[in-house]
C-alpha cells in the first residue's frame, strides 16, 4: 500500500491510455480550477520522458531552490509545481530505461517539499507502465481522472487505463472527454469530428461519471503554449466553468473518502 505523501492531503492522478488526447492541458487547467474553487493545490508533472508543465504553466526555464536535501516547488499561478523540466532542459531527452524513470519519479515525489497542500494533481504519462505502477504503489491515491477523446481508439486505451487503476484499487473519479466537438470560429457550426457519446458510454460501463466535455478549441491551445492556461486566462468562459464544475465534483468525492492504495493479495497455488 502506498504511503501518505508529506505535506499533501490528497493525491489525484490525471491519466490517459494513450498520448495526444490533451491530458497535460486538462491536468494544468484542472489544477487551476481546483485553486479557483478555494483549494490549496500542487501540480506534479510525472511524464519523465516528455515534461511539458513548465511551458504550460509559464514557468519554463525556472529552477527549484534546494534547501538541505529538499527541492522547493516552483510557484506558478499560485500553484506549487514540480517537473523534470525544472531540473533538466526541456530539449534534453531522457534516454533511460523504465527503472531509471521510476526512480526519478520517486525522487521528485519524496524530495519535493510540498507545503500544506490539500490536493496534489499528478499529470501522468500516457499508458499503463512503470510510472503508473510506481505512483500507485508508492503513494496513497485518492483517485484518478481519465482523459480521453471521443475517437474509438482513444476510448479503447482509456478503458485500459480504467482497468489498470481498478486492479490496484484506486477509484476512478470520472471521465473528462476532450475535443468533444469542434466549433467553427467563423460561422459557429458545431461538429463532432472525432465521434460522439464515447466518453459517456465508458463512464456508464465502468459505473463512473462524465465530469466534463471540452471542445476542440484554438484558445485552449494558444493559452497553453503561452503559459497562461485557459482557466487562468479566461476564468469566466464556458470551458473554465465546465472545469470548475468538474473540480467541485472531484473535491466532493476525495474529501468524502480516505486515500487508498493497492492491496496485496496472497494466492495459494
């Protein structure tokens, strides 16, 4: 079973079964939505191979202070942040095998001096491999949020992510469907270019909830690229409102239940 992380009450993983679904964008905006709802929030970029938090949170090029043997989180938009992009160049590839990446994640978790945070949002790498298992085994997780698009192949991989968290007994708090529709900036026509209804179907299949459906939006991309996530840049907009609603649901769930960890079952052959 994972241990309680010092300085943090609840840890929430934001995960996806595959890359390219906007998971990091959702994670950074969800952290800001939780902050906007009044919670003390931290954000960890657990994607050792492809960290992007520094750019998305407007903290690119910053370096954490070191006090004793503890890394001090980098502050961005009033959120405590930590990422490999803060300790190595974002252009430097991590040419490591899985155990080295897992060890690095453990160090970022345990050596960062998180300071009185109610919620730590962890932006997971895509997939169901070493990093995901390391987090589930080392840290008490209050739950996971699965990010997907309506596209069939993304939904299949999202199901794998849900199954993985179920196997290690981490509750899936809900689904955020990204790129649900495209709204033409010229005429306002809305079209489900990647399909429709997929997120709701898997939410129903796995007895979880649809937390939010976010459009394929130029504004989301532009604000992320410039280090001002949409929830901070356009706090009164419809997308920010959807994410704040999701944040309220997530907070209500995690503060109503104790953190959990994977169970170890002994099976006699």
